C-alpha cells in the first residue's frame, strides 16, 4: 500500500527539522530576552508612560514590561507589536503590582491625580512599597515640586503636593530613585488652554502666570530623558531632574503661536482670585499653581540646559507647533478641562 505523501518519512523529517529550527529560534529569542534587564513601565498607555515605553522599546537595550488596566486596548496592542510584554494590573491591587514588578531591574512610576484625585497618594504608596519589597535597583518616579511648601503654606496644589509627599516617602525608604519633574505640557494648548476667539477676530489664552517665564515641554520628550536616566544610573540615581523643552514668557509663546499658526494670538494675564472664581472643576487649584509659579519659580533654564545635553533633539515650542498646527482651531467652542498624564 502506498503511503500518503504527507506521511512519508521525508515529509515527516522535514516537519521535524522545521520544528527544531523554530524551537531553536524561540530559544534564542527567550535567551536574548532573559539576558536583558527588565524595566516595568506603569501608566504605559498614558502620555508619559507611553512615551517612556516607546523610547525604551526603540532603543532595545532593556526588556520592557508594560503595566495597563486593559491589555486589549489599542495602545496596549501597539506596544505589544513593538515588542513589549504587556501585563494587566492596577495601582490599587497590590498583588498585581507584585507580579508586575517581580524580576525587574528598574521601574518607571507615574500616578494620575486628575483621574483618581484623593486616591493618588495610596496608589503611589502601593507602588513604592512593592518597589522596595522587590528590591528594585533603579526606580524612576514622575513627581512634582511641593507648591504648598514653596508658598510657605499659602497655596495648596494637590496634584503637585501629593506627588511631592510620595517623593518624600520614597526618600524615607531609601529607595535608589531618580525623581522626574516634568514641565507644563505644550499639549495643554490643545486641551485645557486652547486659544479662544475674541470679538475682534483675534485669539487669546490666559491664566495667572503674569510675566514670569513658564517652563514647558512636550510629553513625548519624557521618553528619551527617562531612557537616558536608565542608561546612566551612576549619573542620575538619587537625583531630581526637571524635564523642560522651553522656558519663556507667555507673551513669547503667544508670539510664536501667531507666527506658526498664522493668527493674531495674545496672552491675557488673569489675576489669581479671578481665575479661581471661574467655577470649573480644578479652577482654584490651577489658579494656585500658576500663582506659585509666578511668585516662586522665576526660571528653569538650568533644567532645560541639562535636558539638551541628555537629549539634544528636545522639541522647542515652535518645532512642536509646526508638527501639530493642523490640530489647532479644529473647533472653536471652549474645550472641557482635561489634563493628560
């Protein structure tokens, strides 16, 4: 009886050889992955976390593990396609954090006040505790200055002050940490502070910053800076770094917007008390934030200078505007306040 071609010894041997080659390649891939140090990126589908994960994945030096609450989301799938290991977990769930941090050399941590409000501190503390428990060698935490302390207790800014409390907690536990203080996002001009149409046909934006310089940056540039931090732990462990791409007055930003967007755009200074009375959620907190910056943070040029050394391709406000100008004036109605993290 003639055997079926698919059952012939030659065909079976061929299949077996292909299987061996596949297993060998898989073994090589697994060995390569196992040789790389693992970095966990929390908030991996958010603005900061996604930028960090993408920068690390493009570089390829580390095995990147991404923590997200929904591994089936579009952004999570995109990270997976880039080579990330995507795991589901939640900053409220200690056991999911333990599983995610297990075996990690480094962790990038970010918390989101604007989504969780008063829960942010406990979520951050959960992450910090697990980082210490798992003896992570390099923790990079997205924090912010203590605005209440800067103003001698006069102005509370919870989305900054809470992160400052978490920073103090990590220092108290003596975790080897680099703290990252990111500046005001360029992207906020697309969401929270879009130019508004005035009756005379010009445009304006306004808040209580006054003539004091406002440090700004695109969220995209968080990634290359954090990558440089993980690449050079001997330089950046136990330090606080500012991520700044531009440090200019609001009038200068308005001039740049007018030039690039082809509209007459001006900055309108709004007094702190007036802004705080506007009534939208977070109005008083944002009024306090700008007032503290106006009075107590005259310049962050030294942060900008260091960032340009770490990442010479930091985007200026003008270059970012050129790339994103098509997104402005898509709609003229006032945007609902939203802050990306």
